C-alpha cells in the first residue's frame, strides 16, 4: 500500500534506515527517506504512513555536518512553516547527497520550477478559471461604495506605465486629474502615488496608501500636494487628513539624506503628520530569527523562555503594528478623518497597517471570504513582494522578512481578544501561512500583479482561495456570532502588553509534545452540527453539510503527489490516529501520550522496565537525581533516567 | 456585639465609589462588623456593593484638610466647615480588586479607615462571618463536607487486603495536623505508628493518600524524618516504608527540596531517608519554592499586572522576574514525575518536603488529577481538595491571612493553594474536555480561600476546626457549590470522562499566565468572560439539541 501512494518520481532518491528525531522529546522513529523534485518524504518502517514536507524546506547551515564516530550523520532541516526536522542518516555519503540535492532543489532559478506549475489537482480549465474568479476586487470596491461622487476609478495605470508594482485598477479622488497623478507618482518612491485602499462609508473617510515622498531636505512637488489636497477635499467631514508614516522617525530622517523622506507639514495644507514607529524588514527578520533560536533550544526553562521572548522583541513588534492599526481605525471611525498611510516603499508596513486597520473597521473582512478579499487587495494586488519576502527563488537573503507572518499573527492576537468576532478559526490562518510558503498555488508567486500576468499564473496554476473555499467547513470558528459583529462593527482591542501571547500553534505547530492534548474546536463544531441536524436547519447556502474531513487515503488517491495538508505531517511517531490528528490540526481525540499508546495498553505499564517510560519527560529529573545524591551516596544512578538523558 | 466598639462612624452619605468595570457612583456607605455596604442613591439605579471586610488586604488613606489652605479658598472655603475636608480610601482586596472611596469629612474618613483596618484582620475565628452567615436554602443540619478518610477507605475495596484504617490519631495526640482516621499498611500497628510519628516532623508519619487502581501502587505523604546531624534512625519508620512496598522491588521518595536543602535540614534536626537505611527506596529531589519566596512571587506578579507603562519589554521582564510561571512549571513537572513513577514505572511513592503541609499536598493533588478520572469530576475534585488540603492539614488560616497587597510584615503567608489552582487551570487549558468543572470554579475557590461566607477554609487543621465548632456552626462551601444551580454553573459542558491519564505539557511555551485570575478586573478580561459565558450557553444548547 505504501508503494501505491508513493509518487513515481520518488525513485529519484531513496535512503533507507534513517532515524527521525523529535526535537522536544527523546523519541525517534526509523524509516526511509525519499527525495523527489518537490518533496522530501519520510516513511516510517513497518508502517504504511508517509509524511512529506514541501518545497518550502530549506536546510540550515548546520545540516549535513557530520561528527566523527557518531552513529550516523545528522541532517537538520528547518522549514518555513517553522517545522524543524532532524534526521540521522547512517552513511555519511547519503547524507551529503541529500544535503546537496536539497540545496539545489530549494533554490530554483525560475518561477517555472516552482511546485505551482506542476501541481495538478485534477481540475479542468473551467474549474480552474472559476477558482481564479472567486475574488473580484472591482466588486469589493463597489461593496465599499466606490466609485462614488468623490472617488473614481482611474485608468492611468492600465498598462502599468505609471507604477509597475501597483494593480491596473486604482481609485483616486474625482478632482485628481491625470497630470496630478503622474506628477505625484514621480515624486513618490517607486512611483507609488497615493491611492484609495479602503473607504469607510459611514463617515466618507478614506484610507489611502502610497510610498515615501522624494522630498530630501527641501524638494517639493505641487502635484503631490494637490493630490493630498484632493484626498482631503473628498471628505467633507474633516478639514485635514492624517499622514501616517509607519516608520520610526529616525529611519525617516535618514531617508532624507538619500533624497527620500517624509512630508513637510509646511508644504501641504491641511495635513497632520504622525510617525508610528514600526521597525523595518531587517529588524523584523532578525527578531524572528532570535525568537526561533530561543524557542528551538532545549531544555528551555521558564526564565530563559521569557527572557528570550523579551529580547527577541517579537511581541513588541507585533504590538507596534496593532497599535498603528488602532490609530488608523480611530482616526477614520471616531474622528471621521481620512488617512494616508506610507512607509518607505509602501508595500510592507503600509500593507500591514492598512489591512489590519480595515479588519478592525469592517466586519466583512473578519469573514472567510472577506479575509481572502483583504489579502488579495492590500497584499497581493498592491504589490507586497511575496517572492522576495518569502524567498521563493534564489534571491537576496536581505530581502527576506516575515512581514506577512506578522500580519497573520496580529490577526490571531485579535481573534484571542474577540472570540466571537471572526468567522474563521486559527487553522485558517495557519493554512494561509502554509501556502504562502508552499508555492503550491499561484496566488502568492511573484512580487506584483504585472509579474503574475507575465507568468500567466491564471492559466498555468491554481488558486488557493478556491481550495480553501472548498474546505470552508474546516476553517469555521464555531463561536462566530454575526450578531456580535453587528453590535460591534468596529473592534477596539487593548494593546496592553499582557494581552499579547506567544502564538504556539504557529511556531510550534509541528512540535507535538508542545500542544494541549485536547482541542475543543472539533468537538464543538461536531456538537453544533449535530444540534443543527436535530433542528432540521439547512446549513447556509455556501457551506454544504459538513462532511467529515477527507481522510488521508481519499485525498491521496486523487493525486500523484501527497497533497499539501498532509505534508504537515513529518515528525513524531506515526500511527493512524496521529495522521488523523494532523489533518485536523489540533483537533485530536487522543489524550496525551496515553492515548497514543492506547491501541497497545500493555505498553504503558510495560514501559516501566525500559526507556519507553521516559517518553514523557518531566524536566531534569535525571540531572538532579544524579548530581545531588552522588556526593553523599555514590553509584546510585538510575539507568532508566540516565540513559534517556544520554540519548537526547 | 463587640464589633461596635470598632465602629465609630457607621454610616456616611454622599460617598463616591470607584470600582473597576463600573462608572463612579455616589451613594451611602455603611460599615458593619463584617461588611462594607455601599448603596447607590442615583436615579434609576439601585446598585449595592457588599464587600466582606475579610476580603480587604490593604487600605491606603489620604485626607485633605482644605481648611489648611484657607488662604486659597477664602471665598468659597469657609462656608461649609464640615465638608471643607475630605478623604480618599483605597481598598485593595485579596481577590485583587482595587476600590476607591471618596468620603466627605476628614474625621469620618479616618473613622471608616480605622474600622476597616481593625475589623478586616480580627484574629478570633469564632467571630468571623461564617459563624453568622445563615442562607435560607442551607441548613446547619446538612452533612458537612463530601469525603473523609473513612468513606474513602470504605469505597476503595481494593485497599482492604493490605491497608487498614487506623484511628491512632482519634484525639489528635499523635499528629495534631492529621485527621482522626488515616490509612496505613495493614501490618503496621498503632504502637509502631506512634513511634514513627515521633520520628517525623509535626508527627506527620507516612499515610496513604492515593491508591492507583490500575496497578495497586500508592502515593504516601509525610513530613521529613528527624534524622538530625547524628543520622538518627528509626526502625519503625523503616519498617513502615518497607511494608508500603511489600512485594515490590523498590519505591520512590520524592523530596520537594533540593538535596542540598535536605542536607542542611539535618542541622536543624530534620533530614531525609538515607540510602543505607532505606535501601529499597530511591530518592528524587525536586526543589519547589515555598513560604516567603512564593508569597513574594505573587506580590511581584500582581504588581506587574498593575503596571500601566504599556511597555512590552518591561512587562515580559517583570513577568519573568516574578518567577510565578517558573513555579507553576516546577509544580506541574514534579507532579508529572510523581504520576510517572506510579503510572508508568509502576512503583509506590512517598512525597514529602520538610513539614509536608504545602508542596507535598500540591504535587500529590496534581498527580491524582493527572492519573485518576474520579478526581476530575466536579464532586471528585472538591472531595480531593477536602482530603488533600483540609483533612491533610494545610494551614489555610496562616497561609491565606494576607494576599498580594498587604503591607503588614509577612509571617506564615504563602499562596500555595493559589498555585495549585493555577496549575489546575493549566491542566484545564490543556485538557478542556477531561475535567468536569469550569474555570469559574477555580476563580470562585481562589476568592473563597481568602475570604468566605463559609467555614470550609477556616483554621489550620481538622483539630482546630473541631475545637471551634466549624462543622456545627458554619456552612460548608463544597456542599453549597453542589446545589443544583451552582453545580450547573461550575460544570464543564464539554466534559467527556476519560479513563486515561492526562499528561500535561510543561514546556514554557505550553504554559500561560492565568489571565482570568490575575487580570480579572480589567475590561478586556471581563469582555472575554462575557464572550465565554455566551459560548458556554451556546454549547449547552447545542449539547441538549444533539442529545434530543
């Protein structure tokens, strides 16, 4: 049966007798490693379960480093979905082969090498096309009430001539003429002139975005000033607009020396200028790196963890983004003032703040469909450089940064504060994150719309949104209450530091021993559905009666390659139950270690005689035991405890 | 009543109350022997706030005598001599709530403050409120408590072969902090027990506290042996422990002190079971913080939660510095170790630290929750608390005399029980289906243990409770919590009993600050509570429909 599910290409590279280590416990599993063009697959011996990791795998510098005399050669793989896998390969030669093959495969030179171009979910062209039509940004602006008497669609960028990183369709104030727009775009970094991204109908206030002005120390641009004036005039509720520079002031000042900078309040009538102080992509990259170093080390004491969490600065940065979004939201919804948001190029911090702000203001973006629309609009269409930031091709490592991950985390922090306000659950966010990096779907490939059109992604790849929509019932938040959203259209989160939590399910999604052993999500979804059946309620049009999530076998049969969600499983000992667990994220039915062994109840007791019993390890018992007692009463070393420690 | 001598001013009008989660309101303040009563006199509202004086941990007063500044107020000031001065009393409660009262008239303010200070820390147990509390739907004739060593023993038929119920302590003379009946090995007679008791601090000889049905192994607890610097031995003690593991190759002793601390304890007459004398027992040392260190940790954590600097780094640094979460981690992992020894290794375990009235109870309770499904129901959990904390002699009165805000010099205060509740909450977070009770129960207990209408947590031991007649003259909290309406409220609607052990993850990433308790008076947490209440009702509704 194993063979049936193995893709043909796995014959390419196959290594037997590989040991898979769990990084937080002393467990290990033996099996065979297969390397294909797109996947690395580990199959546990004497078991019919396979696991695979996708294209996103990259090998850390320490990978392939062999220590002499050891019982094998370690291969450490760190994935972009924060999975960390440690293999021990028996022969050094095999290890190096895999290592170098991986290095080659993980650094494709052209987009055509990415998985999206070979991924085939057995859909016909029409289905594929329908998938791509699921999200329509024109309709989204209509939903906001644009065009209207103050805002219009401009065709100035129809051919990407004015700004090649913007979409073709842009919305500007009706009083902004083409010469004004073109003039302004020349005064803005990368031509990214101020355009509308969200319209708050109730107060006719607009959220606009752009890049920094090329003001240097004294330059000014009349067209740019008129464009800002036009934005201000388009809102009768307020006599001024806020200009939110999301950078720390120091960074903006430094940019002036390079002929860039920020708006001089003296030159622009009716603006109020404000710095917000979100750090740049390099700081964010280093911060995540630090965080991963801290949480990846073992054993980790509570103090090390908290000190590390603090010194990584990660939650501080998350808080800064949420704070900025709250500022934006208050300006628009309370004061009724239009806001222009920018940073340097206007595609990182600006995307974070505009999208998060919109999410706070508009309940629609807190639905599954609305959230897709939001990402499509503020991230994909406005040119967040996914290819560079997520390192899709062999690019400049200095361009890589977890900006989008931060956005998803900010949303998660909000879902924790408002459990009823979001239609989707955490699992939805995790799936999106997974596929931003998997390159299995075309949505996030490339850096901007123009590039995507050149790559003909709509013709040659599939859309993630259609896939997620087809599995909608798996992503529902059972606590979602539309009535709550009606009563609280605008969310007012608190950003007091103690409301921010470490997002364990993101950064330790694959570290089994780290998770709560029971998740109520599935239980409650099932309960709710059962109760609906009793009531005879026909589920809402979009969601079919919830079928049980497809089992692994069902999915595998329809594909040559293991489908993406299954690739989440690469780790820990595997049995049937385990596989199911991962398919449903944390919705495990099992209870801790015990349940894992429940198929084999004898083992729990039997375990006492061997190292088995140390699977669940409660801290440094061994160490204390040895050192403390040794001084007075030597030679009382418990092998059971001691041995377990040696092996980890 | 004698309370009246402490009350100089019983009523004050025109007081402004500032309370978290409520807008300030103006009304009448009334002080009685046990309560502070505030009634709102504003139009359209009739809010009453009843605060048990016992709940008050600290008060701060500031008075302003405006007459002193008559120079500035010469025009308006002197017109009303009496209201020319005013004062503010800040009341910090043991449930972490902070209230503020603006009281007109300096003298009244000082009188009130004085009354609160005196009445909130009266020492005499029999004058405390539980002795006066008479709710209509409870009767003093009702059964007091849920469980006893006798009933535990008679229910556990499996015990009867090798274990017996001893009443050696029937008059509390062998061990003042133990209940009259205890479970000990069958082969050990009462005379031997008396001798063992002399060898253990406070007379706390090893007794059975848990029998693991799956494999017949047990958890025993005691205090430290009094080996002293001369390494004294006690044949009877060795005999008793040998009888515990009779027929098995070994047992474990989990000492909740580091081995260094255990060594040092010998200098003051205490000690530990040495390998040479207890050859079949393996000692494992796990240092658990107790006493003052734990109290200071709580104080620091509560201070950190009140910090309004809105600075992430500062918050994380203070959280770390408080060490509270480290103690949660240690407690859970030591309990895990204990359960591991019993359930996985299949050996019996003796748990003790020095006195055996704090950390030992903490980890034996947690280990029982981990292993024993019977302890995870609402009734089972309360019965467990009754056995392992009340009957086992945790000195509640000393430990919970003050909480995080008190300025008085600390003596025996230590939030061990609060630490237990926090650990149980962590378990509950990790196994939301396996425990039969709700977070609300843990919050309720965290409040009641410091100030209560019920007699349950009064005194330091069973003996003391008998002496003042707690069981005859007060109502039992646990019985009250099991009344139908309360029981519904404190049950977990998602509860699905499981026979399996629930092994918690003790990685720091898996543990969390108990926001529901430490931040319970903030707007956000209240908001979350409301959401959870709604969710809870939804779930109950779905559950009913799904069953129908």
